[in-house]
């Protein structure tokens, strides 16, 4: 009987050791996978010059209504200007500076990527790489600008913004 009891003890000890080993390996793998899935901010050359883009090559914009690193764009605004959301640490690539990347918590609880303390957005009318259809638009209470790798707004030379910048949210976006 004593032998059987010792065998059970050895099996239980072995199982516990394997469980401990597995628990130390899984979080490391999960955190590595999470890091690899963070949004990528890089630069690309467009008609505006070298600007920030997301992993799909879509222009990243700043909204002049944002203050103190916090987004002032939600609801219909966020439907037209989708925020760059982070589910893992954002990463800098080709021309973007990692030291300028950060995040901010949105009013809906999601985490938005910032660059030089500006929350980043894409624009629904930029459907292809390199498009800058949102540049200089005045919508949802302020102007929108592409961003340089230095973290500053990029303006078209000699461009004047109009009251709406040619963009009016559709009824479906306004109700979103």
C-alpha cells in the first residue's frame, strides 16, 4: 500500500511540475504574440510629402479639436474618422519614431494610438494607399491634417480650408 501511495505522490508531483512549467511558458508566448500584433505606424511618400501611415498604407490624421492627448471625436465623427485602435503596444516602422508613439483611453474605453501626443485617425474616404482626401477638411468642429514623422500637422502649400472642406457626413454616418 505504501508503494502505491508513493506512486500517486510522484505522479501528482510530476503533474504539478509540468503545470508550473506550462504556465511560465504560455504567458511569454502570449505576450510575444501580443507585441507582434500591435498597430504599426510608419511613413510613406504622398502628394503631401512624407507622412504617417498605418499598416495598410492609409494616411494618419490629427484632429485639431483634440486637447491634452485626448480624443474629441466620437459617434458620427469616429465613424467618418476611425481612430487607430491599439489592442497591443503600437510599433514604429520605416521613418516613424517609437519615442513619439503612445496611447490614450477613449470615452468608449478603447485604447487609441497617439503620435507626439496627438490621437491618430484614418479617413473613410481614403480607400487606397497614399490617398489624402481628409487633408485640411473642417469637419466635426475642427480641421484635420496628415501628420509628419516629426509629429506635426502637414498642410498643403497655399491651401485654404473651407467651412466643410467638401466633406459632409451622410445621414447614415450622422446617426451612427
